[in-house]
C-alpha cells in the first residue's frame, strides 16, 4: 500500500505540473507543437535526455548486466554518449536553423522541401510511424507490469480481472490506462511546453532516485560501516565472467567486429521524429551547447550505478542467497533484478520511490512520442493534403489534440492484446532508424544528393531491414547476426542496412541529375 | 583546431573498442571493474571533447533568428 500511495502522489504531482505549464500556453499551433522555439539550454538538455532514456536505462541496464556482465555499459552506454552528442552537433543545430528559417514542424516537411518531392513524405510517413509504435507499446505495457508488480498483495479484490494474474495488485490493464490518461492530460493541455516541463521534472526524479537506490543497495549488500568498505565488499564477490568483456552478448560472448558494428545503433537518434521535434523547440543555436556536452555525463550518472548493481546481484552475496523459485524467476526474466533487490534490501518506501523513478523514465519518452505522432498526422497528412490555408491556427490545435487522443487510444487498445513480441523489437526499431541516418546526413552535407537517390536510400534501408527481420524469424532469434560471406566475421544487422542504404543513395544520386543550384542555395551557405 | 577536435572524436571511437581490456578482471580501488572505469572515463572524455567542439568547431553558417521567440519557456 505504501508503494501505491507514493506512486499516486507522484502521478498527481506530475499532473499538477502539466496543468500548470498549460497556463503558459500562448494559444498558437507553433506554441503547442514547438513551444514557440523558446526552450533554453537546461530544459532542452533535460527534455532530450528524458526522451532518449526509457525504462531500459534503469531496469534493462541492471537486468542486462546481471545476465551479461559489465561490458553492457560499453556496448550500450558509452557508445551512446559519443554518438548521441555527435547527432545533436552534426544534425541538430543545422536542422534547427533550417526549421526556424523555413518554418518546419516535422521531419517530413524538411525532407519534402529539401528533396523537392511530395511523395517522399508518403513513403517515409508509414515507416517512421511504424518504427515508433512498438516503442509506445513497450512503454505502455511496461508501466502496467511495473505497477502491478510492486502492488501485488495489496488488495483482496481483483477488480474483475483474473485474480491469478493480478495477484492482489493493481491490474496491468488498469495501471496502463492510468499512465496513458496522465500522459494524455498533460500532453493534451500543455503541448510541447508541458511535455518539456514534465520531461525535465521526470528526468530529475529518475536520476536522483537512481543514485539513491545505488547508495542504499551498496550499503545493504556490502554490509559495512562506510560506503567505500561496502563497495569493496559488494564487488569482491562478482564472478570473473561478469567482469570481462567476453561475457557480453547472447550468453557466449560477442565478437569484436559485432561489438564495433553495434556502434551504428545509437545513430538512430538522428532520425527519431520526436527528437527532431525537440531540436526545433530550441530558443537559439547556443541552447544546443549544454545538451551536447552534458548528455554523455548524464548517461554515465544513470547507467554506471545500474550496471554495477546488476553485476553485484549476480554474485553469491545476492543471487547465491536466493531460494530456488526466485533464482528461476530471475533466470527467466533478468529485468526483475532491480525491483527484487529493492524489495529484498530496501523496503516499501524506497520501492515506491524507485517505482516512481521507473514510471518517470517511461512517461518521459511516451509523452514526446504521442505529441510527435499527433503533430505528424496534423502537419504531414491533414494540413498538407487539405491545404494549410484552409485550416486556421485554432483548428490545427484541435486536430492535433484529436489525433493525440486517437493515438493514445489505439496504443492502449493494442497493448490489451499483450503482444509480448514487441519487447524483442527494440533493437530492430533502432536499427531501422539508423539505416535512414545516411539520408538525413546527405540532405544536410551532400549537394549531389538527388530525389531519386533519396528514394533509393529509403527503399534499400527498408528492403534490407525487412529481409533481415524475416531471416531472424521476426526477431525471435535474439542473437541473430550477419556473417560476412566467405569469412567468420559477425556483424550486427544494422551494418548491412546502413551499407545498403548508403550505397543505393550514392550510386543513384551520381547517376541522376543533381538539383538546381538555386534550390541548393536555400540549404547550403 | 577544428580538425583536432574531429580527430579527438575519431580517437573516442577507436578507444571505445578497447581490445586491450576485454579479458582484464581487475577491480580498481578494490571495487570498480576496470572495464567500467575505462568506459566511465570515456563518457567524461566524450563530454570534454564535445565541449571543445562547441568552442572550436561550432558551425559558422547557422542563421540565428531575428527574434528570440519571446523569452524562455
């Protein structure tokens, strides 16, 4: 019950903040979708960081390091610190500048203008939305599971759901509905400004709670008087295979080339439509400096303690002490390791706060994605095809809000079918976005890119993605790798997609007539 | 200086591969796995490199808006 009270208070606080920020709403569609380009460095840093970090940053990082060892940090975190900031620097600033100059709100508006092609929007729209939806589903379903997990044993009623499934907790369906409603309310009323404020608040919450949890677990697990002594005691029992890198990935190690090609995955940030929208909210180009510099440090603050806790949990100090049923549960689902550690070592109060932190990480991604898809439907479909001149500003906001309600309803409806397969789609969605990275880079830096070259890049990216996805048994084969023909060298599927897209784009662009110089002058100084 | 900054970014990518630490199970200070310490340090080095990038490689062709959008959100 303590945990449920803390979660309820947190959600109420969030709603209050969202509704407060809506009082700053200026009543224009530009304000609703882009906060009138008024976001300064701190809010930009917090909102972009909160958007790119999902529940995986807290729960998944601990679970993966419990299973695979400390190499998880190198594979997923330090690479993101380098590559995400690279995307902000190389793409974000230029796109912000062009967006401000030509009035873009969405990625597709930029591509249509730069490539002088209306239909590129029709090709890209289903791809971008299709790659975002599994992420929305993961967030909605994860929030239900988290709340149900921590409230089990609280109620005698099952609220009309299967008692064997709810186990005395808040039913997942009900919990997911509450989370969707909370996010919907503050996005509906506050738009991008409400989202930026809520993201900032939630990012602060999950970062602080992550560090506090680390301290509590270190002291309890180590069992000594000082933090340093406890850290040493906790680390002394880590199994050797969890300390070396050969242990990372698929239970039998990862090859060095596959590890290298994994670095292409974080390039996906450059093509996330919701990150694009956040970039456009910046007040000026200087607002990018803080996010570019601080993003790697923020990743470290969240990920490093979680990875250390994960490997501690794999030692005899924790795993070795567990009864057989709990060991089996952990082996089956390593992502429960952090909630389990907190439950066993820290009690209901910290458990409640940690749950609030996990929900904060989930919701700070969901809000941007909901707003972004609503904006894309409004701008790229309705206003583009009906005619922007026929839809006044006020009606634009009404349409965007209607689409946001629709997207939330559809996502929630899909989550009720519990498509568990979406959890394996994560890296495939990222890879799909990464395979489109060469296109956005070329749009900004390569004058010889042609419309035909852009189509070739998109078709090659999605064609190779579909083929490899099929080869992996639709993501059922989690360790699927592409082996370079004639060798034993393993690579991540994203490397093949990236290569296909780049080659197709370059070859077709060089074979076709480049754009007019007058047009290029609009994009190249 | 601009090229030196991009050289540092390339160096970060190379250092990220850290083949020399793959089988090293040392606990630095008795509690910190050396791989984790190295990659934590790489995150800090990345932040410093991007700081240098904002100082010495900032794009010159970025057009700032005439109005600043009516104040901070």
